C-alpha cells in the first residue's frame, strides 16, 4: 500500500499529501523544517510527526536556521523537557548541528546547495548528506529528497496529486536552471 492510498482523505496525512509532499520547497527555513521533521520521524510514524508539527515549530522557533544554530545547553534542556516534540537527545543535537552546518555551506543557502548538486542518484545524495549533515542516513535522506521533489516516488502515477506535483517540480527546476544561466 502506498502513501497515496493511506493519505487521501485522512485528516493529517491528506492535507500534507495533497499540498506539500513531493512539492518543491525553495525557502531555506522551510527546507530545514522538513529535514528536522524527517530526522525526528526515524523509528516513528509520520502521523506522529504531523500531529506534533506545530509543537515542533514553536519549540524550534519557527525553524529559523540562524536562531536554531545559536541554541545552547539551556535550549537543549528546554527541548528535552518539551512533551510536545520528540525528546531524543541525538535528534535534538542533530537539529542544532545541522543548522550550524547549513549556515556554513559555501553557497550560503540550503536551497542553493541542493540545486548545485541536483541531479544526483539516490546513492550519491545519501553519500553527500552523510558527509555534510548529522543523523542523515539512507532512509532519512531519501525521504527528505522525495518529499521535496528531488527524488521521484512521492506519488503513484494514478494518484490525483501526481500531475500537479510533477508539474510543480518541473517548473521549479526549469526556473532554477534559467536563473542559473542568467548569472
């Protein structure tokens, strides 16, 4: 059974599936949010993450990369005691560390970094993510990249959202290529 089969009409999965999953994200903080959510989903259900999403946004200060990169021990303790999110020290540390690593990217932007490496195979992406970020193995990397349209597989071809998602991804990648040529 595919995610499309499970998600359509579901109160949490449905809106995410229909409007976000497999669609491109061009803004750095939104990309960081998705990465943090994918990391936190490891070993858990996506439904758990979707139900806690607003609590994550509040706890991680709107996923503002620069703010999260400045989190200190007091922030770690705050996150570890926040029952609204996943209270896993490794995942919390990975979010803070990955914010710092995103700020240190030579491109100056998570979105630009992704674009400069696109397209890569799944295996190449996994290798690159493991080298660049914390707590990003094969499953997390693949799920993240599928969820933002960098790898195929978000929607079944028979899914009513497939054409809309595919068109959005094509338009985003075509727009990026055109912008790069103009530089």
